[in-house]
C-alpha cells in the first residue's frame, strides 16, 4: 500500500484525446518527496530545453503536495509547473484552496497535461472516470463563472474546479489559473493552459488517503494545531502586523496598512509615500474594508483566515486573498475602494495580481513620457482609474496595444522600443517583482532576489526577521522561544544585528552568515513546496508551527519513508538543485541573477559579487551558478551532470564555467 | 413502556457566522472513524458535512443523523437573511435522495456518534479541530425513557435490505461466509 500519496498520476494527452492512469515509482518519493520535487523530475526527464512554452510538447503539471489530503494542517497546495512564456524558465506557482486534496481523494497525485486540444475542452475527473469534455460554451467565460457552470452541468456541487479566464485563453503572459479564492498566477502558467486549449479541470474524489503510522502522525498534527493557536494568541513583537501572526498574510482581516503603503512603491514601482498613512486614510480604509469583506475564509483544513468573501454593490461576489487588495490600488495611485472593484474583474479574467497592475502603470508612464501616444491608446478615458479598467479590457483580449502589453513589461518594452526599456525597470529574469524601492542594500535580500528560482521574493523569504529589531530587549525577547532555528548560532545573528553601526546592513550579517540564513529560508520553502503545506503556516513566517525539527517526523509518519533532518535537508537540496539544472539547461546564468538596478539606492558591486560567489559555492554551484558535477553526484543526480556535460554546459569534472549560453533561446 | 433514566445529552452548537469553510471537521471526523483509527482519511466518509457555497456566502456544517429508507414526500426551502439554502441542506438523514452521509463504496449509512471513544474524548473531534469555534460542545442531563435502538450493524443491514432486497443480502452473506 502507498501512504500519504496515491501512487498514481493521470496522464492526459490533449492532442490525441488519450487518458492514462500510471503507477509511479515509490523511490522517487524518497528522493524528491513529491509536489514540486517530483514535478521537476518529470520536467527534467520529459521536456528538453528546445521545447518552447507554447508547444504541444511542453507539459503542464498539476501536482498535489505529498501531505495534501492527509490531516496535516494547511497541507492543501497544488503545485502547477510548466515552462513560462514570460521568463522562458521553469514556472511553478502554487495554489491553495481545495483542489489538491480532492485530486488525492480521486486517486491521483498529479495530472500531467501534454499536447494541445483541437478545440477548447475541460477535463472532468470523477474518481476512476475521467473524460475530456467540450468547453465551447465556456469560451470567454470568467474563471469563477466557469467553475459555477461546470459544477451545475455536472450536478456535482462538491467538484473542485481550476479554470482560466479570457486572459488564459488569449495566452496573456501573466495569465493565472483560478480556483475559488486561490490562484496559481505567477509565471504565466494560465497562458500555457490556454495554449493547450484546456479551459478547466474539475475533480471530485471519494477515496481514502492512507497514513503509515496513524497514532504518531495525529499526535504531531495536534501539536501543530496547538502551536498555531498559541502563535495567534502571542503575536511576534516589533514587526509589522502581517508578519506578527501566521497566515498567508492576513490582509483580509488586518486593516492597518501603514507598512505596505509607506514602504512599498506606488505607480509603476516608483514613488514612496512615506506620509500617506494618516488617521483619516486609516478610518476611511477601515470602513471600506469592513463593508467589502463579508466573511473571512480558509483553504482546506486550515484554521487561519487568509481569504475574504468580497461583496460590493457594483460587483458579483468574489473571493480575495492576501495583498491583491493593494496592488491595483497602489499602482493606480488610487484607494482601497478601487482596489476591491478592479480585483474582482481581474480575477474573472484570470490575470496575476502582481504583474497586471504594474504593466498598466508602466503603460501609463510610457504615455506620459510620449513613448506611447494617443494613437496607441485611442479611446482611453482620461482618469487613471478609468484607464486601468480600459487597459485591462485590452490586455485580456490582446486588442490593439493590449496585444503588446499582454507580454509583460519586459517583452512589451522591447517591442515598443523608443526608450521604453527604461520603464520596464522592476523585473528579475523578465518577471515583474514586488514594487519595493529601498535605501541600503540588504545582503540577505540581495541573495534571495538574485538566486530565487521561483522569481518571487515571498516564495523564498521567511523564518528570519526581514530587518533588525530596534532594541536589544526586542531581540532578546524574540530569540527566547525561537526553537525553530536549525542551529543556535542563528539566534546570535539576530542578537548581534543592529539597525545602525558596525553590525548593520550591508556588512552584517557577514557573508558566511548570510549564506546560511538564505539557505535555511529557501530550504523550508522547498520542503513546503514538496509536501504541499501552505507557506502561510510554515516557511513564510517567523516561528512557524512547521519547522526542520518536526517535519521529518511528520513526513515519515504519514508516508512511511525513513527520514531524518539530514535526509529531508538533502531531499530539499536535491529538488532545489534539479530546478537550477533545468533552468541552466535553458540558458540561466549568473548575469541573469540580479535584482532591479534601482531596488536599493545604495549598492555595493564588490560586496554583491562576493556574496554571489560565496553563495554559489555554498550551494555547490560554480561561478556561473551552474551545479558542479561533484554536487550533482552527491545528490544522486549523476544523470543531470552527464546531460550538462554532453551539452557542453559543464566542461569537465571541475567547476569550470561554460561559455555564454543563449539566454533568450526559444524566443520567437 | 421504558424506564425513566438519567441521560447525558450532548449538544454541538453551530455558529454559522464563525465558520470559515475549512472542512477540518470533515477531515478529522473521517480520520478518527477510520479503521485503524487515524489510519486513513476521507471527507466523503465524514459524519459532518460542510455545505459550502462561498459565492452565496453559504457555509453550513450538518451532522449525520438517522438512516431513512425513503425520501421525503415534499421538500423545504429555507431563506435566511436573503440566502436561499438548498432543499435538503438542513436535513441530517442518510437518505436515498443524495450521497451525503453514506459510505462512498458500500453506500452504508453514516451517523454521528459524538465521537465515542475509550477513554472518552473531552469533546467530539470536530469540535476539537474547529479552532474558529464555529462548533461548540455542551452537555446536559435529562430524564428520558429508555428505548431500544438498533445497533450500527443492524441499521447498516437494514439499509442494504432496503436497497437490494432481503434475498440478495442473505445470498451474499452466505456466499461471503462460505468463502471463509
Ligand atoms: S472546522 Fe469549523 S470552521 Fe472549519 S468548516 Fe468545520 S465548522 Fe467550519
Ligand atoms: S462529533 Fe465526532 S462523529 Fe460527530 S461529526 Fe464530529 S467528529 Fe464526526
């Protein structure tokens, strides 16, 4: 019997209309745990680097995390992996909600989609019965609307649906896959789904998921629950409100937005408004939010309430989560009311809440600068909010200028030319970043921004304070009950880290400590991405209920595989390195690994170079950021080393960097 | 006529306003009642069901009550503060009209037992796992007449007899027991 996992993947070839249930190799679970790890293994094995994102040979994988469908609290992530039309690298976005557990109960760990359907279709998975169904009637329908129609026509209110909207159908490079209040939205994976002409996947499952050592497992789950309760009753002191308590930021519950509005940049990631947050604004926003948020809601098996049901007199009800209430608000230099209004529509169209507002603010800047003219934007209203709505409609339909903007700021700038590149200033690896523009370089964040394979800071940060605590007392109090650290020395780093003076950024934490801190933060995310545990109860947070001391036990009790701290750390490193290798094979090199030039005002090129050197070494990469043969061997990834050698990416057994690889290969 | 006896009445108060739709109650109920205990998990076997329709703001946990052989002659529809609930939403019966409160494989009826356990649990499992306190457990004493209730096997068999007829059930039992 298989435990925690079902032991089967569903292979769907949309070109031929073929569906197969395929048993998986249990050894892969031991090596890669599951979720993102096994997704990456499949992409490495089956999608060669020549395959373009919009090719029938590209795969789109919906992988349930290993612990999804077990009682492990907050284990509900579906990890969607493919190759991104925007970055041309591996994209893996995760969605919460209810999809992954339902898929496990239907008897599958993953759905692997290949090919391209001749017509728009959707997939209906009902335990052993799986059908590809016509979706002609769903063309152009919103993502939530689609889910409703499907549930009704199947007469299955309990079916879980993941769908694309118009943006995905039209292959907008930052189209999302939407699932209720959750979405897998980074990297344009909705565009790949649209390219495959797959409108939605609906799933219903009523089978058991088995646990290897039940008594031990439930005991651990109960401990996690208890600690969650404790953590919510004892917020961390000295940090912004959304970092003080658990949850994928409690944006729907918390109305105090001083931290975001004063610290994040407005417009096209340009302006800090350090005195924006006044009593007056606070009162107004509080009122708007309490009117709009009808109920706080959760994902599967999670007590935190990160989502909200939004009702607004001019809108259909929808569900929102996290920071999206502010991304449109701040990009348009508008207010919360506008944010709630446009986000609902954007969700129905299925676009990413980070990239979309930035693309629109970018377009408006180009207009102000005279690079885009009235001819390009004929018919656009005169007020900013109206313009945002207008642009959204053009983008999701790829109409006129929308066809260019639909490719994201990086590609759009190159298509537009005339100096537009300078306005696409906030990308890493061609992907729009959080609008943060800060003063002094932070070495930890420098490394995370540069090297994070997810290309999104929230998917690598966590565990360690974002900034030094103001006072010694706060530091001492913070480390007192910080048992999550992998080693006592991390406490010292916090104790010694000061806002000013000798032991402050950019030279403290030291390079060595910085490498360890970044590695720890990243590792915890890789574990979550394999188990399917939400980062909001785990890796994203300070003092989370899941940590390196209980996770090995939780995973082994559930799945029946032998795992200790070292074993789990090794598996996480294996997954991380494999994804690096996948991207390296697609051209990723050191030159791509840098934050936006203006991310910090004060930069330190020499220090930055040394940070990268040392971190690469720490990770077992060579100076170009390519995993060395030794480190690949150590991880049991010999076959990866051989492949890189054959392709001339690695030149010998040593850490010799290969020559420039075509980073833009595969781009038409 | 039965005898008057003191009886502990177990009550779970359900506060719909507090429910966040997480289905933790379903998860832990099905896990607790699995054989072996906690050995598997499957909300489709849970004795509590969350009727969840977020776009209508409907979040309604319902507990499995008695098995019934026939569906109702008519249906009720509740509208509460403008929210229209489904025709069978508030009903606790394991009934032929729907899949809820039946084992997904055998179709045998499920019933909430308020989590009988040895040693006894302080609170039913669903209550323990509902950190949002949408489910609140209370006990009180009442004097009641003792009645003889069918045990679980009997209720299960009765439902099979209703579904397949006595002859078929007897045949199957004989065939199974001869296989050893
Ligand atoms: S555990 Fe509580 S909050 Fe979650 S669905 Fe059940 S009743 Fe609602
Ligand atoms: S009281 Fe126990 S048996 Fe009844 S629904 Fe809750 S967990 Fe299930």
